[in-house]
C-alpha cells in the first residue's frame, strides 16, 4: 500500500477527512467483537463527494469501508482502509410521495427519523416499516447493508422487501441506480457510468444463467435467510431485481448513498400482550399457535434481561410484566382484528389468550393498551443486546460478578416452526462447551439473538469460541436455517459460510463480488475471502497492567484490571447516538460528532489501555483528554447505556491522574474549590454582586477560566442567609429526617432550604445538615441559643459536603477527604432518611460516596440519601398536601437525579399531586461547572436547544421546575439572552418552592450578566 497522507490528499479534493489517532480509535470498532484500525475517516457531504473518495481509493488500491451508525454486530462496519461515515451529512429525507407510498432518503438517515418524517409528511398515515432494536441510531444504509428486519418483521419482512431503487457509488467511483428490473446510470448523460451499468448487467445475467438450479434450491428457503448474497432476486421469475439483490451485500459490492423505499400504513389500535413462560423454548413452542392471529410482532426475552433492566433503571421500568422466566411480546392491531373479521383488537387479544391457555405452556399474561407503558416495555426488548452483555439483578448483588457475554453467534435463524427444537439443541451445545447464553429475539420470524459467555481474552477461550461457532453453524444448518437472520455475516460469520453453502454457491458469491468490485477494495473481509472468526478480536492481546483508581469500579473479572474492565463495558450498540429514549448523550446531540458520544469516548479509552506504552503515559493521553473535553459529566449514560457505562466516573478518574502534579485548568481551582471559598464570598456578597454587574466581571471570569458570556449567579446576602438559615436547629436524637443543605443552596438560594424545611417539618420533625468546608463557623448559619426548637422545627448541622466539585474536576484525594468527614458526621447509627436539597449533591452522596470511600459507614449513609423530589412520595403517604398548585408545569429533567434516583422522580411527585407535567428532556447545558468553563459556551447553548430552550419558548408562562442549581442558572441565562423570552417572567424554581408559597423577591438570589 503506498505511503501517502490520505487525509491531506482527500482534503485537497474538498473532502472532510481525519487521520488523527483519536479519530482512528473511534472508528476502529463497531458493535461487534472486533477491532480494525482504519487509515482515515471521511465525512462526505454529497454523493459526488462519496464518489470522489471511492475513486481516489480505487486508484490507490486502498480499501473502502462504508459506515452508518456503526451498530453492526457482525464486524462489517470496520476495516483497514478509508472509512466513509455517511451518517453525518447524508442524513436527510429528500422526498415523500404519499400517492405512491414511497420516500427517497439519504443512506445516513436514522431509521426512526425516516419513519417519523414519513408520518409527519403523510398526516400520520404512512411510515417506514423496518424497525430493528437499534432503529434509534441505525441508518438506512446500514439496514440495507445487512438486510435488517426488526421487531415487526412478522408483518413487514426484511428491508429488502421495502426497496424500490438504490442509488449507488461503484468501486470505480461511478454513480449508478439499481432498480427492481435492472441497473442504469444515475445521470443518463454520464457515458462512463452507462457503459459500466451495461457491463455489470451483462455479467449478472451470465452469472444467473449459469447457476439457475442452485439459486432456486439453496436460497430463499426460510423467511430470515440473510447469509450470503441474495442472488435469487436475479432469477427470471423475480424480474432481474438488481436493487434487492444488493440488499444484504454489506457494502462489499457498491456504496448506497440514497434509496427509494416503500412506505406502509401506520397501524391503529395497537395493543401489547405480554405472555410469561418457564423458558425461552416453551415460548418458542407457542409461536406456531400465535401466527394465525396475524400479529405484527412476536418477540421474546429472557428473565436475566428483565432483571438487568430493573437494576439499571428501576423496577418501574419493567412494571406490568406477568409472572415468568421468559416472555413473549405480541403486538396486535386493527389489521390483526380485521384478518378474523372481529369487532376490535381487545376481542382478538382475548381469543388469542384463551387459545394460548389451552396450549398449556403459558404461566401468566397481561394486556397493555396504554401507549406510554407499551413503549416502556418495548424498550426492555430493544435494549436486549446491551442489557444481556453485563447482567445485574436488584435482588442479588452477586449477579454480574465475573460475567460478560458477547456476540459472535447472536443472529442465527430457522423456520419459526423449528425454533423450539433448535433452541433445545442449542442449549445442549452451550452446556457441552461450558458456556451460558442469554436469549432474546424475533421468535415470530425464527431468528434468535443470544449473547454468549465467550472468553475472548485468552487463547484458550478464543479456541473454545472457534469450536463452538463451527458446531453451531453445523447445528443451524441441520435445522434448515441461516447463520445470519438480519445482522449480516461480516467478520463474525463469513468464514463459516462454506458450512451453510455448497462450493458451487460460494463460487457464485465470489463471482458476484468480482463483477462489482474487481479489485476487491470494498469492505474486504465480509462474505468473501474472510479471515478466521478469531482474527482481530478487540479483547485479544490487551496488556495485563494495573491501572490504579480512586473509584471502586464494581464487578470484577479474574486477571482483568477493574478500570480496563469498566471502560470495555461499551460494546458499541450506540444508544448514546439516539435522539430519543433517554437523556444521554447531550454533547453528541449538540455536535453530532462520534468523538462526543459516550461510545466514542469509551473507544478512545479502550485504545488507551491497549496501546499506551505504560500506565503513566496512558493517563497522560492527549487523545483521551480531547475526547473527554466536552463530556458534561451528566451521568445519564450510567443508566441510559444498556451496559451501564459511567463516563462521568471515568472522566473524573482520568482527570485525577492526568493532572496529578501538573498545572490544572483555571476552572478546576475557581469552580473545583468553590465549596471552600463560598462562605467567605457570601460575607462580601453585596460587593461581589456589584462587581459582577460591572466591567470587571469579564476580567474576573477570564481569570477564573470561565466564559464571560455566561450569566453568573448572584451571591445571597448575609441578611438573606440569616433570614432563611439562622432558625434551623441542629440534629438530635428526636430527629426523624435529616436535611442536608449543600454549598450552592447556602450560598445562592438559601430560600430553597427554608421551603424544603417547611415542607419536611409539616410531615415530621426534621433536622438539617449543611456543608461549609474549610472555614470558621459563620454565625448567621447557626441557630441562636435563645431560639426554642418546636417539635417540628428544622435544624442545621455544619461541616458536611458532598465533594461534587472536586469529583467533577478530578481532584479525588480532596474529594475523599471531604467525604470521609461527611460520613463521620452523618453515620449516626440510624436509618432516618437524609433529604438533600440539591439533586446533584444527593446523587454524589448516593453513588460516588460509596465508590470513593468503600466502607460500611459510607454505604450506610449512601443508602439513606434521598433527593427532595424522591422523598416527596413519602411525605404524601403521611397525608401532607401542599397549598394551591398550578395546573401545568415545565419540568427540567435533572441528569444526576435521573441517573441515580430514577427517570420519573420529579414527574411522579408532581403527577401524584394532579399537576400536568411537560418535561424538557435532556441536559440543561450548564451541568455544574461545564457551562461556565471557557471553551464550552457554544456547546452548552446547543445542548440547551435539545430540550430546555424549546420548552421555554413553547410555554414561557408555565412555571419551570429546576431542582438543580445549574438547571436554574440555565433558565436564567436563556431568559436573558433569548429574544423569545423575558427575563422578568421566566425563572426556574425548585420543587419545594412550587409546593410552598412563592419566594420573597427581596431575598431571592438572581443571576447577573457579566
């Protein structure tokens, strides 16, 4: 291969290209077991730019790897050449024609976006049907490349069933269009393209004529026969369908840059049946009995996946499932009822359940007709791949110890009526090899997904994997099945295709590939001329070294360093790139750059532990520092990521080592040490507030490493603090609840502490713990000795801090010192709840505390911690009710509270009181220190545009609940700088303020613009 600066040469041709080591690390992985480093990554803006890249690579004989969302489990989105990322710019719906029920879209469009645009354009009448579990981040091009199917394939089949035309770039860089009956130049005036189209067409007809018998007998034998090339589509009886022949070719023959696809009617009256069984095999045996009822989906999941979902996101995330150890999710709709001439869908559901009871295998069933509950339960199935990779169980903390499972044999398919027998034999095969598999998948189509406990780290484990997959291929072939049912062959299964197909068919496949790609540059290693399935495994040959950490990082594996195991938790499923279904990843939603996704960061960390010359040099990695720069430390990934990747923790750990004995960014001193100086600053609040309103503010902000454009909080005056805090009494033995008042509440909004204390005191005697750090006691924070404490008064004990600012800036020695002191004060031998005003501080005490101070005392304290919103239901149980409330509110989701205490904490509290809640989903953009720091302003504002800013503009008159101080400051800033908002009318309030009387304007701390 010639030595050229690929990125520089492509840049000269007008193409955005990157060959930095950080970028190459991000694109060395997909969602498979493999790692192959590319030579460069490109981001073409148009089909002609794609052609430019491919033409240059063809001339230089450099491999080309097309890539969409990077969610391939087969390893067909990575390779040793130039990666073409189609997802960044070729991501638009170009047209929707309701009359012909078709749409034209770029290859990089996300499937859920395509479906949503189709529905919006057709008034909710039409949609794009293929809906794989990765649809919220997988792209149309990827679905075409693998012939993806999805949860509703029982009704709608494979992607190939919905293709009208494919708009291609050939291996030579020519633009062609493949249709249902042939191949032509995209531009009729392009003579070179027309000649190449004619040449390919003639060769394809010759190939078909020479292989008529095997194309008719070995292909299209079951609904999910995806392995190999779909050459049967070229048969005369199929109309020489070149477009659908190319579906499933995994980018090995041509690059799809856009496609014309068929749309289908949107179903109505959808209803979900959840049916419980003793085992997946029992569930599979009922599939033939279900199919005659014309369901749109029959999906299966294992109990282990459900338990992991409950552990990751709370038991409410799986509420509504019936008893069982395996479940079928069966979707019925108006079409199901119409097939049997029934009046309504519930009648069909009742008849189906009666029929299943008569079969004698089901244990229990529930009918789910609420759309929100239905979506929540479908998410359990959709996240199956990630949830099953690292198990957890809320009832058994030992579950997950030493457990990892991987793809590799995760996509086999058989005829639906043979699925149960196949599963029985497959379970025996697992037992013979000493392996465990967690099963889920498209039971109605006979396609079983399973993640298996392969040991990919050791030579012995890799040998077991090779033997197992070979025997599994032989097994599925004996059952008349396919190695792949929708994920494609890729690096995971291509080498096994000779087990499934005859030498004649393999020769036909090779000829088909060479007709399109004579030089073999397109996605080499997939389908044809494949390397062994154990080549290029990402977990192979990772050096065994000790990476010391301050955090205790959870479940461990023998002989694997805990930090290495933690960062390898990312398996590439890419939920962090999704637009819906959670809060993560705010930075990716703002920039649309892989480096700013949780997955991108994890991949760079994985390359760090693999390639760093030493541990010390690894911690000094500039690639990792750059990847983590725009991480907001929101913690949402710790719950939204199906594998539980906690990038905020990894960032904190990395920063701690990266800056050890080195000069830190200025903001690490000004903001990181904020609890140490806030009380002293409060004594000079009037002077400081005047300075923040003067021309000195910009200089002060820059001196502290902050962005002068950001609205700075005003300090509460000494009088305000005296008014709101002086009457609080110390904790004593009679206290039933401890109130923890954090640094930010004390310094900037002490009136919120009063509101919380008022509410808590109305329900039970309450005491308050507050957190001045490293200072002499401030008399305004203490209760005067002369104040008599009423039975329900609220008190305050000093010298407690959650350490959050030191944690987020990676100053962990200091954080642990502060936290040990907090534990000593709060571990009082009781189990009384500790209610924390600021949600981020509550999250730090509940999650970070026991990980940084792994003692029994710390765990006892952490177990008692509640955010205020999380504690409200307990207050309601006492019979307490607030005074008048607004009918509707806008609720800004607090990321840390969402991650640690549950996604619906604030919503549940307000809805229980009859308030209609409109959520501003996603991070506010300020996120603690992030939005204040120099270099983050633009991204911070872009993050706010994901949820908060539009919510404020849509209803500026609604109260905005912002329990987090950062969230309140985000609202304050938007109200100041957004022309569509009014600073005097839009303001964030704490839930406690909403539940009590309005705050006194005279004591309200408002932000100030520098």
